[in-house]
């Protein structure tokens, strides 16, 4: 076993502080990654502060992990020391249930082993995440990261990237499709970049007029101000697909009215309260309202390869890990464009 340096939360009300813990020894199918960068996801904040319930302490957050392979097990075939590699939201699953067999490991019927605030598949050993100096993971749950990509800016692809890529692929986004993206934040800015790279005509739908310039720089072709009711009349029946990234309460029915015949709206954000949906919003027009949760390992690798081919990374603010608590406070104020990434080399 090796000692990993990290930043951890010891309770829901405590700031993250320096922490050390043991990583498991590198097994025959494992790789050890020396972590260079780790993105901050808003779910890190939720879980550190136990806002979803069930948080386990001490907790080392982080599931947007990139770095270099430092060691490999005797039977590892896909990686060698020195390779760039990443770890996303999962570190294992049962691999045998119908969900795993279909490459939906995130829906493992025995419960996936998530990267932190979870347990290994033995359901006893706690997992700890990427706000740390190293991670050991089975090569089946490690991702190859292209040297073409800026490594720090690639870190958020492991969550924000796959979270938005997966529904775009699920609905076969292609040249000529009209895609609306609701909300310009960590997820929304990736949805704009990816949909545009797939050839779609992209419209940013936001309550903030000040975000129009940024949206267009990211690749959006149009902008709709959703704080103006006239926007919903002007864009009614326009979109093949809407990617909804908003976690604040909002009226789904108004956005469903923007879909074309047989259009789909995909929910990525989780508002704190249930949202009423009128049956007519779906019945009239054969419309689909669905959700999406990250992606499996195969699809995540596909996303990373797509991003390398199209030179897509996240827009980030790189900070030393010692500033993580300040970053959390700024996230609560939406004071980041559009993703914080921790420099773990400063540990």
C-alpha cells in the first residue's frame, strides 16, 4: 500500500483540510495514476455538505481525474507507465448484470462503485476521490486521454463532458439538427461545444442576456432570453432536442413547447422539488421527456476520442488545491467560467 496525500472533509460543516490515507496496492489488473489535475463538480459540494444525505466521512471528493500512469499490474494490457490516463465517476461495477453487459455500468444492478463517497464492490471498503496525489483503479475503469488535449482543461470531460455527450449521442445529433441548451454553466458550456461539433444548429436558452456573447464564442449560433415570455412564442416548435442543465426550479412545460414533432427534452439538472408536467405537453406532438446520468466506460472513452478529434476541452480556472474551499464559496455565487480545476501537483 502507498500513502496518498489529499484534501478531505471530516464533517458536513468542516472545510476541506490536508489529509493522508492508504491507497490499495497495485493488483495484477490495476494501474496507479499520479494525479495531475482534478476538476470540481457541483456534486462534490453537495456530497461534502451532505445535502443529498448518506455522506461518509472523512471524504476525499473528486471524480474528474487526469494524470500519468506511474505503475501497472502484471496482467495490464491497455496502459503502460507514462501514459496519460483519467478516472471518471466510477471505479468498478459487477460487470455481469444486464446493465453492465450493455455498457451502462453507471446503472449496475448490484450498485456501481463510484469514485468517492461510495464503496468498492465488496460493499465494505470506502472509495476516495481525486483531490489526492494518486489513485489505483482496475484498467477496465481507466480512460485513455489524448496528448492532443490540454490536460488540465480535459479533466472536466470525465464528468461534465460525458454527461452532455451521452444524450447528444443517444438522440443521434447530426448536421442540420436544431438543439437548444438550457443554462450556460459547467454542463451547458460543454453541451454547446459538443452539439456544435456534431454539426447541430445550437441555441443557448438563458435567463441572463449577459451570457449571449460567451455562448456565441463557445459555438452557439443563436440565443434565446428565457426571462422574456416572447422568446417562447418566437421559438415554439423549433427544436429537435433540448438539453436542460438547470438545477433550479423552472417550468418544464414551457420548454416542451419549444420542441418539434417527436422532439425530445433531456434533463441533466436536478431541481430540489418535483416539477409538474402536463400530459398535454407530451401528448400533443409525440414529445419525449427523459433524463440522463453520465455514461458508461465505453461511451466515456468514445467522448474523449471525439474531443481529441475536434480539439474540445472545458473552459476552466486552474487553481492550487489549497484554494478548494474558496472555490466552493465562489461556485455557490456562480463565480466561475465555467469549471474549477485543482492543480494536484501543489500538494
